C-alpha cells in the first residue's frame, strides 16, 4: 500500500513539473547566480569587512556572496553534463517580480516609512505571487508587519523610518 501511495505522489509531482531545459538552462542559471554573487561581494565590500574579531557590516554578506559565486562557478563547470534543469515558463517570471517588489520596498521605505511598503510587499507576495486567499493574505500581512515593527523598532532598537 505504501508503494502505491509513493508511486501516486511521484506521478502527481511529475505532472506538475515544467518541461526539462537541458544544459543551456543550467549554464544560464549559473551565469545569473555568478553575477549576483559577484555583485553582492562588490557591494558588501563597500560597506567594510572589518576583521573576524570585529566584523564590519559587509563581512557576512561578503562571505555569503563569495560562496554564491563559487557555487555558481562550479555549476558552470559541471552544469553542461547535468539534466535536471527546467525550461523557463510563465511561472519563471515570479522570482523576478518578487525581486522588483523588494527593490520598490527599499526605495519607498525612506520616503513613506516601514509600515506601508512592507504591508504592500506582503500582500503582493502572498496574494499575487503565492495565490493565497484574501483573508489569509490580510491576516498574515498585518501580523507579519506588526511583528517586524515591534522586533526592529523596540526589540532590536533599529532606527527604521516609520509612520507610527
């Protein structure tokens, strides 16, 4: 019986999977990750690395960015022989939309504060990118923004621009 359930789940997952992409998609994904890793390393280096005993604000983002770049370089080397990539489909645009909305949050926060851009970001990500119901979206968004508001402003005393 367990084997039947496993076979049924595997079949259902296979039906939902986008078509295979091939080596070109592996290389394209690796190149995007390499650009992100190098860009992150350059930007975080500008914040100052400090030392391991007294880390600067850019140290850990720099370390993570270098790790991303190294993994992307490894994928460039072995990616041509891998076959587990997926073709770009309509849903492939969703991460790019998520990134753009995150950039909009960063641009709006200094102008109108933390609360409204964060609430809009949650709504867009949950409702439009995640397909959640309006009820779930509203409740989760309000609770999330309130939790981060109190955590950052009162718990951690981070001076975020805010309306209230």
